[in-house]
């Protein structure tokens, strides 16, 4: 089956080639891999939520990549390639997609993966994920034809079908057993049976300390080289231990002393010293960068009022945030675009409020919104330095414009759990929190979770905008690039007016690993197949 170019391909190939031409292609191995050993890995957060469909949190997404598989994936040239799928056909009218699974797919309990599992998984994912919701809005039927074949029938042509199924980041359409995927999407799964290259060792899971995976010896990889998230997923290490070390100084020392092998995110303050440390490789974790956010809760006062959210825009100084959270300018830049400045749909339309800090204007808008002095709860993830420093800046700015701010410290996993709570603030709810998203989750109106205006079905914060949903649907269905550019600018202007969230600037993150760690793949998530230890 031919490779299909994703929507990323036409606009990002030049960027990728510039990065890849400096060295070997991802997945290329200079030496023969040496199977065995234990990889000790420092994740960016504590794993407490194991359901990567219920939450978009990257720690849960990363866990998903360890134990689950996907139907399609992107390679290093951003082509869509089959993963669990063997062959597929598209009808002449582009209304029917028929897929056949490849041989050798088994769940960790030894049972075969079936098309029934796929259908149930896609249906659950399609109720939670923004791009999945768009796909399901144009779906007439999704059905299993036999144990290995399933069919998607559309109500009208939708050009992003394979892009959606190959979605590389949150929410990734991971395939789960039908019995697990039957869990209502607003409830968390408890069963961790997957079909991927690693098996979750539940008995050794110690939240706040350690997560353990062991190699799935029954996994049958594709007979292809690993490339980005596509190709053969060959698990070389026998065991992977995620060791939660929230103190950056402790994590840095552990890496330099050889007590751990791989640090997912090295904070900016530690990158220069690690770059000069012997025996350690330091590199950009995501070639395309990320965007920092301040997300308000649209359900409760004061930010249920658009003018109060607009006050946040006038309050912000992106450079102040970026300097506090990321330090030197090599790590960040200011950017007004909801869809990233270097992306194909980046725009500065309507961005004057965001890029010109004005406390008087912010105070006036708060007054017009009827703010009555009630406490505003800002959740502060103290174990992620960049989010924590941004929260400290926000707390100061909120006070300057007259808000009664309550900064509540907690770890990131607690933020991830609490942000799903819709209760009023006085009953344990929240008003604001900081987060960040990678390029893959932002660069189009179809994938950007923050601009989903689906009300109760929207991302945490529950932005509600029928006008936005009409624009997003129009963007998704058109195949005319000029129209997409025009719609993207319209969406940008509407977002600047309705303020689903406040973009705080763009940044790059770095990862660090010891030189004996080989085969690390270039991908936004720290996928650990193809990795082996030369020691």
C-alpha cells in the first residue's frame, strides 16, 4: 500500500530536512543493537492517570505509547504509514474506507486483536479528542465486517480521515481491547492490557516514585526500520523504569553520575551545564517547539464573562513569562498566533490586546465584567519548573489588575486530575492553570484542543462557542488551501475576541541522555522502542 502524505508533509518537510541532514536519520543504527538491560528514565511528571483518552496529559500519552499500538503513524518524512493496518481501500466517492489488520497482533493476555476492538477504541476516542469529534461528526457508520476488517462510512467526504487516525499526540487514537474501550469516555479505565511493545508491570507501579514496563516478547514488529513513530517497533531493553525525580538538581546529578540513563525534559537552567558534561548527549526534544498557555475556566465567575477573559489578554506580557519560565532567549520567542508562528496557519490577526500590555484596560474590562472581589483559584504545578514560574508571574499580574488571587500549590498529576472537576470554586473547583502543548497538538484548527468550542464536550475549561465550531467544521471539510488560510485567520480573530486561552509564547525543550543510550528516535514523545544500551 502506498504511503499517504499527511497534512503536515507539505508545510514542514523543509524544516525536518534542515534538522535531519545534520546527522543520521532517526532510527538509523551505527552498530548492532544489544538486547537486554534496564533503561532508567526520568519522566517529566508522575504517572497517576493511566488513561490516555480520558486525559490529554503528556505523561499519560507517553504511557500509552509504551503499551498500546496505533492504526497509522507518521514517519520522519511526515508520510502516513500503516502500523496495525495491513491494507486499506477508499471508495471512488471517498465515502467508504475499508481497513484490514495485519497478522500477528496480540493483546498482552495472548488474545488476538480484532476489528471489534478497533471500532470500540475509535468510538471512545472520537468522543473525547477534538479531531476525533470532527471525524465522527462526518461519520455515518463505523463497523466491524469480520475479525480483521472494519469499515468507516462517511456522510460526506472528509479529507482528514487518515490524518486523524495517524494523530501523533494527545489524544492519540490508541487501540484498546473492546471490553476496556467500553468504559464511558468520562470515566477512567482501570485495565492496562495493550498490544504494544512493552507491558505495564502493575504490581511494581508506585505513584510518586516508580513506573515499570517489561519487554513484550510476543510483539511482532513490522519488518521495517523504525522511523519517527512508524515502522518496526523493536523493544531491545528488557525493562524500563520511570523514576519520578521532581527536583531538577537531583535529576541532573543522577544523570551525570550515571544513576539514570535518560532525562525526558532538562529545564533550561540546567541545559548549559549538561551540554558541557562528559558522556551526555543534549538535544532539542521536539524540532517544532511548543506553546505555553494560561487556561481559564469558562464555567464559573469571573471568567464565564468574556470581558474578564479579555482582561487576561491585556494583562499579559509574553516576554516576562518566557524569561521567568525559560530564561535565555535561545529557549523561547514571543508569538501571538494560536496556531504557532512558524506553522502553516500562524497569524497575528486581532492580536493587539495580547501583544500590548495595558493594566488600565485590563482593570476596566474586569469592572465591566462585574468582578465582585471573589477569590480566584490559580493551580500551581510546583514540580514542573516552567509551569510553576509562569504561575508566579500570573499571580503577581492578577493582583496588579485587582483580582483576589489564591495560588494553590500541587504537583502536576494533581492538576491533571483536578482540572477535570467542574465544581464551583467554593466546592473545590478552579479558575486558572498553566500548561503547554507541542506543535503537533496546535498547528491547525482541527487539532488544537484549546479552540474547541464544544461546551461540555470541550477540553478542560469548557470553552463554549457555536460560532467557533462552525468555523472549525468549515476548515476541516474544505480542501481549498486559500479558503483554509482565510478560515484560519477568522478563527484566530474570534479566539482573540472570545479568549478560549491566553497564548504566552513559544519555547523549545531539551532532553538529555548518556552516550551509552543508542537508537533514540526523533519524535515529540519519548518513545522507547528502538533504544538499546551499549554498556
